[in-house]
C-alpha cells in the first residue's frame, strides 16, 4: 500500500511538471535564463520562422559570434535543421537578405589536417549544444572537441577542449580579398577580411587579432585551396592553420578582437578581454544581460510566456549595432562606412528604418533614451559623411526597401526626449528636408518619385516607379513626422503648413469605390485591374488589404473616407474574415511573406511582415477597443513561441520582437511621431518597467488570464482612465496603471470619441 502511495505521488509530480508550462509561475530574477537565442532559427529561403541566427553578443555589440552551418557567403549562416558546423564566425549580418560583411571564422580540427570548409565541418547535435546571449557551447563529434565562446562588445574569448591527438585551429578569413600572418613567437595570428555584401568604401577592411595561451607546434597558411608552410598569405581567400599537440581534456584558450580601423586598434580592442579569464568574462556577460533584460520585471505568466517575452526582448537589444571604437585616449571614434575615413564620434548601423521605425525605435525611446541620443548623433555623422540619412544601413547605404522613414526616427527621438538630451537637431532637420525633397543616389535613399509626389500628391503607377502606393503612403506619414518636428523647432509657418498639407496625401490614393488604397495613373484615373489581395506591383511585400491601414497619423481621416466608424470597423473585420488566399501579381512568383500569411490561418492579416502589424490596434480609433484586445492576445498566443520556429516571419532586427514586447505590456506606438501609445491589453499579471530616469512604471492586471483578456476598467495612479491611449510624457513620470480584466468584452469603455487616440484630422483649423 505504501509503495502504491509513493507511485501515486510520483505520477502526480510528473503530471505537474508536464502541465507547468500552461500555468502562471513566479518569474526568475535572472531573466537571461529565459532567453532562447535559437528562437526563429528554423528558417530557410521559402518560409521564415524568424530568419535569425543565434547571436552570441553583448547588447548592441559591434561584433556578434555565431556557429556557422551554411557555406561561406550563405546568408542562412545557421539553420536549426542543419547537421554540421563549419566554423565559429564573427558576424555583422542583420538578416540573410542583407547578408554579411567583415566576417571570419575559427574552427578546431583533430587527427588529419583538413582546412577546406567542406572537409573540416563536423556533425553536432542540439542535445550537446548550449546557446545563451553571453555564452555558447557545442560538442563537435567528428573532432571530439568542445568549443565555447563568450563575447565582449568588440572581442571574445574562445575555449577549446581537445582530446589526445594532433590538433589544429583553422582561421578562415573568407574570400574576395583577405590576409593572414602567423606570429609564432607571440602565439598570435593577425589578418583582415574585406568580404562584404555592399555598402562599403573601397578601403573597407575588418582587421583581426587572435592570441592563444599555448605555443604553436607549427603554423601554416593557405591561399585559396593551396596550403603552404609560409607564415603569411594575401589572396582572394586566405587563412591560417595552427597546430598543437594536445593531451586528453586539454583546454586551449584564444582571445579574439577586431577593428574596422587598424591592426593597432584591434589590439586595443583585445584589451576588453585582458582583465578576466574565460569564466570571469562569462559572468560579466551574464550580469550585463541580466541588467538590461531586468529593466522589465514580470510576474504572473507561464514559463513559455516568460521565455517568449525575454527572447523577444533580447532580439530588441541587438540592433542597431554599435559601429564605433575607443582610441588610445579613450575617445569615441568610428570608421565611416560612407567615406572610408576615421572620424570622431558615434556611429550605429545594421538597421532598416522601413521595419524598425514602427516599434523598435519607439521602444528605445521609452526604455533606452540615452542610447538613442547617441544613435541620433550617429545619424548626424552619417549625413555629414554621405550627404544623406540612411534608410537601410549595412554598414553604409544599401539599396533596399522604400520610404523616407528616417523622418520618423529622427523626429520621434527629439519630440520624446528633447528636454533630457542635447544634440544638433537643426542639422538633422536639414537632413530630413533634404531627403524629403530629393531623389537620392539610389532609390532607397531620399524619395524615389519625389517630383511626382510633390506635384501630384502621389507617385503614379505609370511612371516606371515600383511600389508607388506604398511609397505615397509612407511619404505622407514621413511628412507628418517632419510637420511635428517643424512645429517643435518653431520653423516658419509656411514651412510647417507645407508638411501638414502633404501629410494628407494618403487621400490621393484612396479609392472610394472599393474602399481600399489603389494605384493611380498620372492623369488621375485609378489603375483598371485591381484586386485588394493581389501582392506586389503597387505595394511593397504586401497587398492593398495590408497597406490601406498605413495612415498611422490620421486614422480618423481614413475612417471618414470609408464612410464613418461602422464602415471602418467592417473593413477592419474583413482582414480577419477573408480567406488566407494568396494572389501574386501577374508575372510574379510567390515570396516567403505570402506563405507565412497563408499558413498562419488569420485571414489576410500578415503579421509576419511589418506593413500591417499596427492594424490590430486601430479598433481603438472607432470605439471598439475590445476587438483590439482579442486580436492582440490571439496574435501573441499563436504567432510567437520560444522555439526554433517561434516567429511567423522575418524577425527583422528587433521590429517583430518589439511588437511583442510592447503588446505584452499592454500598449503600442501606432504613430511614433506622436506622444501616444494605443492601448491593447497586458499579457502578464504584473510588469514593472525600470525607466532610465529612475522612475518605475508598474502595470497591474491581477485577474489576467488566457480567458480574461478584456479590459473592464482601467486606472492610472488611482484615477479612472477611459481613454484608449497613454501619453509618453506621463509614462516617463512612472506610476501605477491598474487593469481590471474580464472574460467578456466591456462594450461601454473607450467608445466615446473623446477617448480615441490622436488623428491629424481632429486638429483644429484643418
């Protein structure tokens, strides 16, 4: 009988463990332990579940490290379903579509010397792999070697545990122009790589230095496929091989650093690893990540919700990457990816504003305004060094995506933080005006079709400028951002009026017959062939059902065009009730974003791409906030998991992750160049935001649950709050926001027009 009781308790314990992920549990005070860097890595060209790699890095580090499963030069540098590792790569890749630059790798080998990537690669298993933001470990089965990495911002420590064997470390400087030199007396290898994917000056190099703690048995170099005893090699594809005799379990340590400036600067950057051994550096990295992640403390969630939240928060703290270094006097300097000079001051890169103006930069303005001030200085330097603000930088100007969304990034930062920080906003404003009224050196810089836009109020569909409706809509919002900044800077009234009027240009491409945005010809007629779910042609990575809502700054004006609140709500509902049919443009193929929408089973709502991610929040502008609350929770529950297939499309440098972070807290920046966050509904029972100014913002929702997703009542610092938005200025003061949650929609709260978020059409005198 006693034995049966013990078995009964044992099975109860198993049942508890199996169901724990579905129950709310206390959160750890070590949030880095929830982060899964492998979330989103189960991706490929045809279907993205994130299209990310495990970034072993410090927050906003200049260099990331990652295991490399793809062949040299493949943008899919690490994919979860791969079976072999080819090396451990220093990477600066923002996405597989942009590919990498300045990359090189290290790879341990035992037994027979193999230096070519196809020959040296080794089988591995995720069961023998540990990935955290600050530490990576994996067992390489073919070589019987364990590799460990722990990084700093510009350097890293490696630790290799070898068997008793002839052992080697291959340093691969990649192709397209590289150099290596073995210096045995210093137990050191130096080199540079020029490999890039565009956006660099002619003198671009990433200089690296690798220092070992064990004397070399020998050193060799290779030039392309030829291995020799020479200690120096400069070739299209150069590399080095260092030989060691190792005992069973012997560990060899390597310190690695790089610089975009010089070998001397790389040596200086190596000092980031000098004062701490491997374990000390690993602990420092862990502490750093816990500090940054711990700025948001959670309570009352499930284990999987904590994992998802902090994994998304980790992705929100990687880009834009730091692209600056400290010289011998400790001053901030940077190699300019625009003109090739070494200049004083900050520089950041590897971000596309088409993605990140929506949520990532608003998140930085809320939680990391001091860092974002440095980023604004970096944008100022980019303008001074190139003559333009970058719209997609990696590391310099890249010709991809559309819009002039630097206007939102610059304007928002100043409007929200002007009382706390000082930088040359006048020159940045000059840069915005320049970009808004000129075509750039490539179509993704400045405004393609600007003469048509300024003359007609839209970019026509018959002037050989692709994605014309999307451009028109984004230019209109960007003009609104400039209008907001112009007011704050007290620019001339005529100038302010110009951008205010231009921000209404979205109306020029609205078709009242179909109630959708539609391509328009130069003569003012709409294009004849039109299907709101047809992708491409007039739209960027989407269709009209996605882009019709890209009127971030004037949702009331859009609702008026549609015939009022009821018609507007009906059109919103159509997005979810329509079948998930994908219709490529005539002559076009199926792109991965189409498949991601199709398989998500949420109608035409394509959360895997940016243009429609704000649309869920628009019910707040028409008096039905409970629908926002329902669909936000559905999206968080269904589209995000802390697993290798955890995203529903490209993560895109923090944007899709920042959407989750904001939405889990209960609000979202629909129009970043305003002061408002539109309310959704919180995911956790409690969240505490430790703001950079020392204030704390506490979000309480004690009755929150999977079924209790609707806001019944809301109080801000004890006072009833009926509005469907929160003010950035008020949030920065800290305080307590209480949400009373229920399992049925509260259809009397937030229904009055006075409670709706900002719309330009509601401004007096318009």
